[in-house]
């Protein structure tokens, strides 16, 4: 994960022959390129970008500046694309359509290189945005990666999608009390805490317990993502999720947090 949070998101997932990005919003283009290079990757090697939703920390002018020159296709739902185009800061995204790089996201599994990609709906949204946000599972070479940030809340159907993942990326956005004490506008706080907002640390921990219970084998790596810089602390997020792992006798599972300003270590998994 190159960066995760309200100031920009981008995650690279790759096999020997296929490189995918999930989201490419708001982060500086130079930072994306240099961070990919640190992992031995280049922007020119990226097969496609999978977009989760229209918020500018996930889909923005940065997406165009990365994908346009490199001719990288961008997958998202029609509703996400239309909502993104309404933002003035995204005016150059239309160029991706002209370059025939915008791809309509199917509502079923599809192939990109060596990956089988499956989008699934999530409840995260905003009253001013007619968006259709998604999470993703990616399978290749007997390995499953699940990516679910900006969740709002976790339904049984989402738990089933996340179950059986070798690498699980899941939102642990805020500490509820810190959010309530943040001084933000009341409407913003209610949205974050509501079913279309973001997962709290405790909600994330509860979701982990349910996903583990549904899994034939536990995840090998868990990345807690999209932590609020104002209303959370990595230690609080880790502590909440670690309790769920301890109860399930899974203290050995690699549990880390993603950062807004620095990449996570590269996680390598073989079947």
C-alpha cells in the first residue's frame, strides 16, 4: 500500500507477469512513481487501475496524470465515473474517455492478466454523491487478496467475500470517542459514524471475528487501512483487532497498519 487515508490512496498488487493498482487518487504522481520503483515496479508495467469509488482520495486528476501518458485502463462503475466527472478538480478525467482508457466495471468476475478480479458492493457513500462504491477480491496462482476500505458497515455478504483471503486489507478508520470529540461539524461526525461512513476500530475488530469464523483457513496477513490522522492512532487500531485475533488463537497472524505518508512493507505470499 503506497498510501492510505483521506489525503490519497493507492495500492499495488502484482504477480510475476501482471501489475494492478487499486485506486490512484490525490497522492503526488512523483511519490507514486518513486514508491513503485522502491518495490521494483514501474508505472509503465501497470496493467490496469481498479477504482473503488468517486471520492477524490481514490479517483482524481492524479489518476489521469498517471494513466493518460502510460495508456493504463481504468475500471470503475458508471455511477462512480459520472460522479467523479462532476468535480471541477477532476476535469481532465474526461481525457481518459477520449483515449478509450475508461472501462465499465462488470458486476461479475473478470480477468486482467493473471488476476481474476471480483468487485463487490459496499455501503460507503455520501448524501451528495450518487456513487456505487465497491471493494475487490483478486485471485492469482492459488492466492487470494481482499481489499475493503471505506466500508460504512460490514454485511454478511461482504464477510463472505472477505473470507478465505491470504491477505486482507480492511478499514479501521477511527476511534469513536476521538471522532465525537473532534470538533468537526455534527453532520460530518454522524456520517462517519453511520452506515454509509467509515468503520471504527471496534467495528473492524468485529468484522475480523466474523470473517475468520467464515474462513476455512485464516488470513496470513491483515492490513488495517484508511486510518484517520485526526481521529485514530495506529496503536488503538492494532489493539482492537489484536483482541479478535487473540480470541481466535491467531496471535501469529501478521497484523500491520497502513500509513498515509509512507508505503507498507511488500507482502509476499505463495500458495
